[in-house]
């Protein structure tokens, strides 16, 4: 989401528009009539985890609407972790997201039940995921102390305002390992170096 994610997303959407109609139906046709087994231990564990999460969401019965928390999170990311971001703003976001997540899990209101189709419950699950993803995105943007592509750190730019990369230290893939609640245990960063043998990295100029 911070280096090439924006352009990759658009390329995937554009290419997928033309490719999927010719590929996905053939795959789905071959799967018709087949039912996956639900006996695997991992399936049972996942089902149990999902049911527990649904029960927890429905039991909160707080006063905040899903919309209000979703909008507050969106405004925070727009302001502090947009395409142009800086260390001060990212740290501010990282200090506020855990509080917002705590507010969500203690004071959100999810109407309906878990036995029927419930769009509010579906959205609550998404907002819960957004809170985790928002924190991860801010951590990643703060750790990647350079500017590149859709990740523009204001501290790292040329005199002309172009993105200033640091290939010596950041020509790596960042893979984050989820450790649980970010307030208690921050995510663990794994670096995977990128090696270029034929075509080497160069600084681009968009003028």
C-alpha cells in the first residue's frame, strides 16, 4: 500500500476487467457440484474463531454507530497517512488508532443478530479489519524512511519537490507479522532484500 500498491491496484483492476471474463468462468464451471470438506481441524478452528468474533460484536451494544467510527478512522488516515505524509503525522495517527479501536470494541452498536443476513454485522467486521489495517499502514509508512511512488514522505524530496528514494536502505520488501493487539505487542517487521541483476534501479524524473 505504501510503495507500489496504488499503481498495482489500478493495473489489476484494468487488466482484470478484460482477463477475468475469459478465465474465471472456466475455473468455476469445473468446481460445480463439489463441496469442500468441513472436517479439517483448521476449518473447525476458523469457524469457531469467526463465531466468537460475531458474538463479541453483537454483545457490545454500545452507543457509537459504525458510520461514526468508520468516518473518524477515514478522516484520520486522510489527514495523517495520505499520499503525502510525514513522521510527525504518522506518529499522531499511531497514537490515536489504538484508542479508536478500543472505543470500537467497547462502545459500538451493531443492530440485528448473527443468524440471518445482517449487513450491519458484515460492515462491523470490515471496520474491525480496517482498524488493524490502518495501524499496519501507518507503521509501514513510518518505518519506510524514504519517498517512493505513492509513498511520499515530506522529509525526503529533492529541491524540485520530486520523491527522493533511498535504495541503499529500502530496496526491500516489508513483510509484517501480526502479533495481536497493537497497543500490547506491535507488529514484527521482516525485511526481504530485492536483488537486481540485469536492470538496476535508477532515479526517475517525471518532468
